[in-house]
């Protein structure tokens, strides 16, 4: 029994629709997996920075040093994407925030345990901080691209200013 041309067209369109659905489904699945992987990597970086800030705060509380620096060994990219690292306050809590650029957009925050009530993120008139042969340029946020540069290092710093510990991020460079 011969089939009409309409049944061939309907069958072909059905096959193409199923194939298109499968392609879109797997593209969405890949996007979701990539977003989850980026989120996990960003969470690890944020937790690493938060741990280093707590260690530096602990050291600052137990010493009388005016200035403390700690180099952060962060990756220059996450899943092929650059990211921005920020120390900020959210709902009264200090957090290390990692925001991954690109698609998918991922932002993850890790809490920092406050070891001092006299802690400030407000650098005020922060100009470059100099210590021996190192110069630190304080900044509100650090882009991950700085981690790839050999002559610059990403650092977290604490400076004692009249009984208040001022905490921040910066780019360090040897003279």
C-alpha cells in the first residue's frame, strides 16, 4: 500500500523535532554541569581566601605588628573564565566573594570568622603600602588575571591604625 507524500513529510518533521529536542536537552545539560563545576571551583577559591583572612586576623590579634601581608595563591581562571575576588560585608558578616565572569554567571561567598570587633574594610585614604622592598597597591577587588603575572602577587593585608585593624586586598610588587 503506497504512502502519501504528506505522511513522509510528517514523519521527517517528527524525526527532526525529536533530534532538535535531544540536541537542546543535551546542550542545557552541558550548561548546567558547567555552571555547577564553576560554582564548586568558585566556592573552593572563596573558602581558601576566607581561611587565609582568618589566619591573618589571628596573627594580627596575637602580634603587635603594624602591617601584615599574606600572598594568596589563586588560580588565574576558573573553567576558562576570569573572576573577581572581593572582601565585603553582607548582612553584617564579612565574606570573601568570588564572581565568575561570562556565561554562566556564578557568584559565591564564603563567610570569614571575625576575630576582632575593631575590624574595618574601609581603607579611607589608602595609598600604596610599602614594606621593605615590597609595595602593595590596595584595591577593593582583585581580578584573577593578576594571579597570572609573574611580577605581581595578589595579597591580603592588615594594617593597624589607631586600635583598628584595616583589612583589604591588594596587588604586591617587589621593587
